């Protein structure tokens, strides 16, 4: 039985492909407003990075915490077919590592923006996210990563000192 309208199915498919997903759209719109210009899903580059800033040799990859297997509370292995998902996600992670290495080898600076930094309980203030992205693009740091501000075990331990 078909329980999805074509519109819903299209929406689901775009999420499954990991393209044009909501956090990415949000980021795009606001980065564009800072005056930085970028290309989307540049097909000539390894992994077709989400946002490419040719003038600055910088690329931003927006990673969904589930599909890219983020080490954060937004990632939970589904209880059905866990072996399948585990293999699938670890394949995605391997591919991400290769993509980032290939971009760096070709002289691109890379920033990974995790979904949990943009939405959910640990998200950062949007203005801060945009500021960090713009600073990265215009700067010289070879690699940066932005994630949700989840409490970490180490920080919890420090608070008892
Ligand atoms: Zn995450």
C-alpha cells in the first residue's frame, strides 16, 4: 500500500540522498547573506562537497549525524537489521575519510559541519555557526569541524576538580 504522496516521497528521497536537506539549506541561506559566494555540490571535486568557495579554496561539508555515523547522541543504530546499518554507516564513514583526504591532497581546506551543531538540543546559536563558517572560509586553517555542544565525559570529570 502506498501511504506517501509523490510530494512526500520526493521529500524522503532527497533526505535519503543527503542533498538539499534542511540544515544545509539553512546554512546556505545565511552564509550567502554574509556576502560569501559558493558553488553547490561541485561535481568536479572529490565527494561533490555541499558548498565550495573557489576563491578561498575552501569547502564545507554538512553531515547528517545518522548517515555519517557521528559520535554523538543523535546517532543511534536502528534496532532492526543492526548489522546492515552498522556496515552501511561504517562504509559512509570510510568514504568521508577518503573524500576529505582527497580534497586536502588537491589543496582544498575542509570544514565539516555536523547536523547536531545546527539542530536539536545541542545546537549552537545560528549566528555563531555562520560566524565560524565565514571565519573558516576567509582564514587559513586547513581543517575544522563544528558539532553540537554536547557535554563530554572529560568536561564532566573536570567539573569535579
Ligand atoms: Zn552529531
